[in-house]
């Protein structure tokens, strides 16, 4: 315990809640591979939602230039 409640709550995470490990840069090749995998998963989820006739709301939160537009495309 540091005595500072914010530091105690967040631990080594920064103000955005990300751990130092999460802030490390990854190689472009690894990023593209993970992005493709996640996009494929999203398409499968979309197909399942349509098949089931469900309704879904998706909310994107992030600062300006955080990449929300690219994710939506």
C-alpha cells in the first residue's frame, strides 16, 4: 500500500488503466495478424446475430484519433 488510494487502485496501470505490458508496441506483422483474426471473429458474431434475429447496440469509446473510425470501417 502506497497510501495513495489512486495508486493502490490502479497499481502499475497508468491513468488510462492500461498496464505497462499493454503499452508495449507490437510488430506491424503481428498487429495485422491479430487484427485479421479479430475481424473474422466479428464477422462470425455478426452472422450469428442476424441468424438469431437479435438486435445489438455497439458503442465505441475513445479519444480523438484513437482509431475508432478505422475499427468501424
